[in-house]
């Protein structure tokens, strides 16, 4: 698949900017569309940044017309906790705006539409390892909106010829995790240790495991799927997996480097429900067969990379 200029919604976040850089490095110009307040403090000369709300249809229309986009990478969404707290806004941003973006992409005849989905589309109590064709019955609104967009994307693919491509990501381990995200506790704990802290409280029990990807593998997977030969893709949506992550594993990894660091466990219902309901292992053989998906970061390499980034080396 070849395209020349791509729109990235949520493009000023850490994932969006890293994806934009990876695409530009491969010869694709990017337009990063994101909300006010997301402006990077040090934008690169080659970055094209549009500030606005994904619900602003006039601005999106103008962006499509002005930049002659031929690919869309749709990352923007209200996350899980915010979606539960603001369900009307979550549906408007995550579902309705995505529906309109899909329609606009069909009208603009874009060559590729990528959508970032999640294992939260399955809900709690799924089979573990998670089969690739497990039924999706999400129990949080965030997952409900993601399922809705998956189905909309496939509809526009089958009915209107839109080249819709989608990945369901497990927990993403990132050095840039938002401070308030409970499920990002592994990142917060490692950063605390690197910053000289001596104690951290985990919001889940140490034994709870979750399928996980490192941020670099997330970016690599998006670019690889977007550029894959359409004839090889036998599924509309692919799930990914690299390694299982538990609190106990994070505690041991930290103490290996900082022996005096102390970990407490104070499980919080929201975090236990969210992470405890996700599978330890996700079957991803289809991605490996169809477009040669292969994670580069196992647990040990991920932890090494995180500590290196946090320590500034």
C-alpha cells in the first residue's frame, strides 16, 4: 500500500507524534490534528499541525480539502475512565465523530483508513488465551464505542470500498503514560524509582496479569499494517500480543535495579476490574501470517528500554 499524505487524529499525543515521525521517515507527509492545548512545545519544521476538535466537521472538511489527504490514522478518543464519567461526550467523540470521519474518508477516496481499537471491546471474563474470533461483549462504554467503530469501518469497507484496517491493542507500556491513568501504574512505578523515589503503591494485586505491548511495537505494527499488501489481508481487524505483565514482575524488575525501593499493593476496584478482566495471552497468528507481524520487545527488553528512557540515557 502506497500513500503520500496522511491525517493523524490525536496526532499531538506521544503516540501520534511518534507515528507521524515514523511515517515521515518512510516518505509520507503527515497532518497532525488534535485538540487545543495539545500543541507540542518544540514542533519540528516538517510537522503540519491543525488544532481543533474532532467533532468540528467544518474544520475537518477544510483540512481534507486543503491538504489532499489520501490516508487517515484515527487515534483520537476519550479514554476509558473519562468515557464512564462523561458518557454523552464519549459517544459523541468516540462513535459519532468516527462515523463522520469514515464518511468523509469515503468521499475523499482515501487509500487507507486505520483505526486504533482495544481489547476492551471484549469485556471481562473472556477466554484466556483469547481466540481471534472471540465474541465481543464490552462492559465499559469505551469498549462499546470501539466495537461500534470497528463495525462501521467494516460496513464502509464492504459497502463503499474503503480500505479499512484496524488493530486491537492490549495494555500498552509507554514511558509517556498520562499521570492519572490507573492502568499505567507500571510506567509510573518505574519512573518513580528512576526519579529517586523509594515507594510506590500498585492499584492492582501483584498476580493480575495482562497481555502487553511496548510503545515502539505499537508504532511499528500500525505502520506495517497500513503499508501491507491488501491482497494478503484476510481479516478486517487484527489482535496483537507480545508478553504477559503482572505487578509482581514490575516489582522484581524495579528491585533488581533499586533494591531499596518499596512496593505496596492497594487494589482499586476500577483497575482490578479493567486489568483483571483482560486475558494474559492474545492469539495473534493471523497478523503474523498475513502481514508478518513480529514484536521486537519482550518483557526484559521493554523494561530495559523504559529505564533507559527514564534515566535520560
